[in-house]
C-alpha cells in the first residue's frame, strides 16, 4: 500500500528525523469516510483532489512529503466539522456518534425524552402524529404474505400497524416540521376503516409538539413530502365552527408544484389518497409555497426528489453539520421496506420507486447517513451501511427505537429485526 502513515514514518526514520509517536491512522479508511464520492483513494487520486504537487512521483521522500501534506488537509477538513480530538476522530471513522464537547450549546444539550439527533447546525426530533392500520398486502405489493407477515404481523383484518412519525427540525433560525399526519377533518367511518388513532388537542400532532416545547405558532416552515392524507392531513384543521384553515398559522407550506398538480387530477386510481381539504385551504390562505426541483428550503434542509410512490414524491435531507439525516417518507415507509423489491402496491410507478431506492439508499450507505422512517411502528431511525458483499441497497446499524402504535405486535422469531432491516436470503431474492 503506497499511502499509509507507516510509510511516512519510515521515511522520517531514514532521514534521521523525529520519529512520530501515538496511535496509527488508516489513511485509506480516513479518505473513504471523508471523501466517499472519490473513486480511488491512492496517492495520485488524493494529490489531484487536494491539488498537491509531487516534485518527483515515486521518489520516496517526495511521495512522503505529499502524503503528509494531504493528511494535514484531511485533518483540517474534519476539524472544520468540529472533530478536534483523537477519540472524536476514531468515533467518526467508525461511524459512531461523535461527542463534540467544544460545540455543545450553552444549555448543555438536548434533555427531551424523545429521540434526538443534534449537530452544530441544529437538531432533529421525531413527532408522534398518531397511527393507522393499512392492508398488509397493499403495503408490500408483489411480496407474498408469508414473507412480509414475518416482518410485519397483520391483524385479523389483514392490516398492519403504521406510525405517523413526523420530523421536527430546529436550526438556530428556523423551526421546520416535515409532514403533519392525518388531521382532524375525517369522519368516524373513515377513521374506523383505516384504524386511525390520532386524538389530541386537536390531534396528537399538536399534543406531541407541545410536549417538545413547540406550539403551532412557533413553526416557520411545513414541508410536505407529498399530499397523501396520512402525510399532509394535519396541515389544515377544522375549527369549532366547521371552517377549515391552516393548522400552523404563521408557517409557509412548502409543496412540490408537480405534486400539487398531481393531487388535483382527481383520477380513479389516486382519488382515495388525496382530499382537497388537505391542500386547497392553504392555497386560498396564500401560504402555499409551490417549489420546483430539489431546493434548499432553509440552510441545511434540502428537498430530494424520490419519485415512484407518486411522480413528485420527495424525501428531505438534513445536514446537521456532523451528521446527514434523510427523512425517507413513503420511499421506504418502514424498515421492512428496505430490501429493494419490497415496494408498496400503493406506488403509482413501482419501477421508478425501485430506481429511486437504488440511488438514494446506495448513496446513504456509502456516506453513512441516518435514515428516518415515517411509518415504522417501532423504529425512528438508523444508520445506513452497505450490505455484506457490497450488494446494492443498504442495511441499518445504530437503530434508535421508538414504539408509537399501541396494540402493534412485535414480529416474532427472526422475521422482522428492526435492528438490521437485513432480509434473509429467501426474502432478498
Ligand atoms: Zn403516500
Ligand atoms: Zn404514507
């Protein structure tokens, strides 16, 4: 291997210079973690990347000098992310959460009970907006019941439990809520059909937000991943006199323009999922912010087009500084949907979903993103990592559990293991 501390150390020893002491650092692993987009991590590739010229390539002394310069650049790069100590670097290299003492806010950090991911640019917390039960067959498309039922046990009506777990993102400047659950406008019959449990003040969404110290008037931006009733229903509220208006009075509502147009098509295949009361009152109130493309909604929070479930479905990528969180929404609704072909029957373009999953999960695994699950009854998020043997897709590590659906049975045996999302061989084929 041409690019290693030992090589530099040996050069220094031969030059009769100071012998470096201390723990060793694998520069290849370092480069892989720091520069996941780089195809090669050898000296040539890295010197090109960092624009470090080598006086005489393959002359040991010159190669060593270039190597040391590159290492300094790499250490400077992680230093800018707040990694200043050896143990922090080790944690970061191993994909563990990094304790950044020097960057901790004056309050001493987050003390709430809900799971929390905190970085130098903000924090992310899940918000319980209630639950619903949907047909298990529809939730897993072409996957046969004997397979999906092990990972997601159904009730006597063949339904499986699903959370409506929204995401609260707080930066220094802005409070952002991604998706809003189902709202309070549907009939008792509707709620019974879908097994909806979301009672609160007026719904569970507001009650959960209040527990996190956030009132509706505090939310600056609502992002809708798409306009299906279980994702956008809580954006509007029916008041005591029956009128319907924005549930977050001072927020702007960011919706993809194509999704808004698609929701208004009113064709027979998609009609059941879109209710005009979930978005038209926002348009009338003038708070709908229709956007085109993968815009950065506020600094650090970017939309990611992940089509398939609907043609304009989007996920949301949050850059916390030290950590990237991807809110998947209905691209991968639960951890059981991580295997690439496990795609919902609800999706209007399943082959497009497949491609979106390949693209997004592959990148997430390569870069170690945290994946947040909206519908998983037990799991809030977990870290994406590449499956054994470098297969496409991803599996999870560092899973953070958050059980939200009362009455949901945990899968028995080894079928559903939220800790990995790793399908057994037969499931994967
Ligand atoms: Zn949906
Ligand atoms: Zn959904």
